[in-house]
């Protein structure tokens, strides 16, 4: 599964939105998205996967490979992380 943890007002997260949309459209993958700044349950879920890896958003985690991305990335990096 592909997870994206983000903050609603986070400028880095907002800049990643177009790359995530492009990835989903071009490859057919679907990311499960969790807003963590205003949702305590989602924030706790992020901590379960983060375990000190990033400590902030955006945080992308691939449960199949264990690969993750901290912060903004290029489209190519995002695509490679997703295994596409």
C-alpha cells in the first residue's frame, strides 16, 4: 500500500499534490492519503510508520517495500518510490 501523510496548509504538501495526481493518473496507482495536522488518529497512524524516519510532512511510505520519502521530491523519485 502507498501512504501519503500531509498537512492541510503545508506548502510542501500542496506542491506535491500535482505530482501525486500525475502519478495516479499515469500509472493507475492509488495513494491512501491521511491529513495529520487536524486529525489525531491520522497523526498517530503516521507515527506508526514514521518511527523517527522523517518527523514531518509530507511523508510517503510504501508498505510493500518499506521505502519512504521525506518532504518534497521530484516526480521521478515519487514514481520510483511507488515501484512504477
